[in-house]
């Protein structure tokens, strides 16, 4: 049977009207380009423990000064003497930035004293009174002992050279004193005066050798290595970006000089490489104790994961509104550049697809991502008003909203462990880093078209070990 055109048109209109009453197919929300704000990194502090053994420099100073001193002075009137003094090598102890250098000296003295000297019968001057003489630690007698101590205060110059000020302190102290008094002169005290010149020379030699030590090459190598861009697997490229350098006060343990190199840095993580030559090593600045390491990281959560999570919560959910049934068959999550979109394929009293839009909201206490402003998209609203007004009801949105929350606790814990592991590494040249992330939390969330960008702030400690 052939239908008349007018009847055919009426039949098509009836089918379309019936179908449109049952099926909802609005257009998806349009994408909106929205640039992610650039990261402005806070200043971070990196502590680099360093140990330097000064023993070699002190030995060099010792070797430049004789182990044995001997001198004599013969006078007609007054004190005449001859002495020998032999020292042992330094023993070195230290506390804070002061090195204590100590050795034991063995000494012997032969002395005589003439109270009055004069020319006799045209001859040269001669002692005209009986001469008093004595000796101690001389000849077959065992030598006496004396403790010689120095204090060397060590600091660093802005140009990275060490500086020390070495003085005799406390005053030389005889262990076995020669109790010789000639003409009211204590011979041992006079010997100490005679020795002061060569002993002070030894202290100056220590200062000269320590001043030759330049820590700049070590710090420069550290600066260069730590400033080199580093690929962090799927996260991006990390640049520590050091800004300034400083040294802590020194602490001596024996001959071991311990201190920390402090680096102020602005770590940057980028998705593409922006490698650039490090700026030259600056002069030292005033030391400020480290307050920790802070770095912003943009982590990525793909929408497939969020889609699976939302489906686990809402797929199969049934909502009854005014005698009509709304069943969620499947959900898909994606972004527009500014908002999250939930595409809901549904069945029940009607079938079709609706779109819900929301601004992601994060609770830093519970680590839960939720969508409190979840609502129907404008295109969806327009279709519902035409086709299924009963669906234009808050009950459907409320049911989906309640089950669409996402807990980021595991995501943050996994990310923290992964980043901590990737940032702890070997730089080469006996330099390695150890990162401890104490806390990581989300600062902002950007629903780009392709992925959910999660901006995190991590704080903790970054320590770099230098083996010299």
C-alpha cells in the first residue's frame, strides 16, 4: 500500500515526537581554553654536609719547622746558657671551630751566672766573682718535659679560602720543671722566652698552610652538579636552580673539619626540558639555618582513572522522580579547560545522555575531591525542558554528586614515595642526594581538556652528601 505524502509526513512527525519524548541527546559542553598559572616556587634550602681532614695541612706546617732547637749565649756578666729542645708531632683535638694542637717538648739546660765582670790589668773583661753554674736535663741526666699548646680558630673567607688564627694557648707548661735560680733568674722561665720565637713561627706556618686550602673547587663542582636539569621519569624535568651559597660554622672532631654548605634554591619542575647553563658560583653569603625543601609539582591524573572510579560509584544507581525511573548505565569524566564534565548515559523511563558540569573542590583535611556545584549543563537543561521535564530535578544531581567524591589519600602517598625515590640520586663525582618528603598536599586542580593537572606542594629535607 502506498501512503499519501501528507499521511507519510504525519507518520514521520509522530515517530520523531515519540522518540524525542523518550531519548535525550544534547550536545556535549564546549571546551574552554584556560591557561594553567605558572608556578612561582618558594625559596628552598639544601644542606650539604662536608668533611675535610686538616691533618695533612698541619703535618705540612710541622714539617716546615725543625723538630729540634738548640741555642747558646755566652756572656761575661749575667746569665750564660746553652739549651736543646726536641718536640714530638702534634696531637689534634677540636671543638666547634677551634682546633687544639698540642705536643710535648723535651729540654735540657746548662747555665752559669756571673754577678760582676770587669777588665783586669789591661786584659779583656772577666768575671771577678765566683761563677755559679748548674745544669738540668743535660749530659747524662734525662731531659725534662714541657707541654706546648696552640689554639687555632678557623673560619672561611667570602672567596672560599680557609683562614686560621693560631696562638700559643695556654702558656707553655713544664711537666718536669728545672728548679734552677741563678741571680734571681728562673732559668726555665728564661728558656720559655727563648723558645717563644720558634714556637710562634710554628703557629704562623699552621696559618699559612690552612690558608692555602681553597674549598671553592668543591663547592663549584657541587653547584654545577646540583644545577643540572634532571629527568624524573613520568613527572617531567627537575631543575634545583640554586640561587646563593653559604657555609655553616665549623665543627672539629680531631683533625676532621665538619661543616655544611647551604644552598638557597628555587626548584622548578617542567613538562619539557628547559636546560640552561648554571649561573656562575657567587661569593658566600651569611649563613642561615635551613628551613627545609619546598617544591611545587604538577602531577597528572588521567580521566580514564576518574571515569573508572565514578563508574564504580554510580553505575546502576536508580533514582525515582515523580513516578519516573532514572538509571545510570555508564559515566565518563572529562574536562573542558575550566570545569569537570560528567557524561551520564542513562535508561529507565527515558533513555539518552545528559551532561553535568562542576568545579573540582579539594579538602586538604580529608584529601577528598568533590563537586559541590555539580549541575546540569545548559544544553542538557534546554533538552530536558523540551523532552523530559520530570528529570529537571535536584534529586538526580544530588544522588550522583554524593557518590562522585574521590579520595586522594592513596594517590598522594604513592606520589610522595615515587618522587622521594626519584629525587634521591647519585650526581657523580662523589656527590649524592637524599630526599625526605615530610608532607605533600594539593594546592590547586586544573581540569584541562586532556588530563586533570594536580598542583602539589611538597616539603621536607634535601641533603646532599659529599665524599672528599
